[in-house]
């Protein structure tokens, strides 16, 4: 059930984004239904060709939908900050990429749960029950995700894409097309993530400087400072409960 729900959200996001993009605006049609049949269909002249194109389009949508979802949620900021933590510690591949990505995914689900619940309530469930059409469901699903992205998007970044596309200044959040909102939100998240990563680097950089100065004063210039500072950085990170502080800072940043 969860997989079906997530897949439906992915299709709604991608179809909504494509429908507002200028390239696809002229040919935006509802997502076609796939009807897979075994055998020949003599009643339809172009049946096999249409089915093949529908399957190809559906596979393409599913393959690129996660990329859009990554840029439309809190995942970008979380995974970048966690990567900065690992780099500042200097532990190479510890924690492994799988652990960092898994933690980022669960934190993303936790942070996005109010938005996803609202989308499920106003768009997905009415559509599955047949109360609204697909177009109405897409419009309803846009509102919660736009409000979330707008809350964490800088005005300067939003104006950059509005001016580039020549879009008139919107009166409210819902008037901003997703083709403008998504890249604006993405670069805002990148800037915020790098700012948080810089703050993470500072205490570990101080330890590296102190260790390098001590080794140079002792005449041990051939000994790599990183090798000596690594245990002290890990010790400091454990003593201050670093993972708790990092996760807490990420959660607070999305309030």
C-alpha cells in the first residue's frame, strides 16, 4: 500500500510539472492508461504502436520522477549536511553512503509527513474515490507542496527564474508555476545546506590547526596532522553528541 501511495505521488508530481512547463504546455494530456494484452488486436489499426508508446512514456516518467521528488523535498539539504559532517570528520567512507542516504530518506519522510498527509487528504483520496478528475487532483496536490517550497525559498532566487522566464509577478503562491518554483527552491536549499556545512566544519578545522601547530613546534613535520587529529575529532563529536545536534539542527531549520 505504501509503495502504491508513493508511486502515485511520483506520477502526480511529474505530470503536474510537465503540464506547466512551456515545452509540454501545448501537448499536455492526462497520463495514458496502459493496457497490456497478449495476442493481436484486429479491431484497432494502431493498437500495438499506441500501447508501446504508452509503456515507453510510463517507464520514462517513473525513471525521472525520483529526481524531481528529491528537488521538491527536504532531502537535498539533509543529505548535503550529512555529507559535510562525514567530510569534516575525515573518516572517508564512515558512515557509508547507504547509511547517510537511508537516514536522509527517513528524515525526509518525517519532515514531509504533514505535507504528504495534506496531499493525500485533498488530492489522492478524492481522486481514488472518483470524486475529482485527474486534472483537479493535480491542481489540489500542487498547493501543499508549493506552500512548503515557498516557505524555504529565498525571494532573490525566485525572482531570478521569474525574470528569466518573463513570468508576471504572481499575486500568491499558487500562481507560481512549478517550472519556476522547483529550481528556485533547489538553489535556495543548496545555499542553506552549504551554510550549515560551513558551521559544521569550523570546530574540526580548529582541531586540525591546533594539532598541526603542535606537531610543527615539536619538529614532527613529516607526521601527517590528519592522522593525529582524527581521534580527537571523533572524540569531540561523540562527547558533544554530534549526531543528535546535527539532526536537531536540520529539524529546526525546517520549522
